[in-house]
């Protein structure tokens, strides 16, 4: 991954977290709830745009969810 790609990924994570945190505020969540919503948004972030085609093996979970 190049530095530019890493910066793009970092910005996508920050954008997802900030948007979710703000949405949590509009929903009336407390600070902890808003934080948890932001962390979930990062976990749900679609990584497909940041992965080269064919680089994900069948055992990989592209959504970041635990397979346990």
C-alpha cells in the first residue's frame, strides 16, 4: 500500500467515524453511545475500494466481522 492509499484509507475511517458520531448526537445518544456508534462505523467500513482485485483469499472476511 502506498502512502497516498494509506492516507485515503485513514480519511475514510475518520469520515465514517465522524459521520456516525454526529448521527448519534442527532439520535440523542450520550457521548459513550456516540463513540460506540463511531467505532462500529469504522468496523463496517467497506474495504473493497482499498484492496487490489484478487488479493482477498476465500478465508478472508472483507467486512471485518469475526468468523468465530
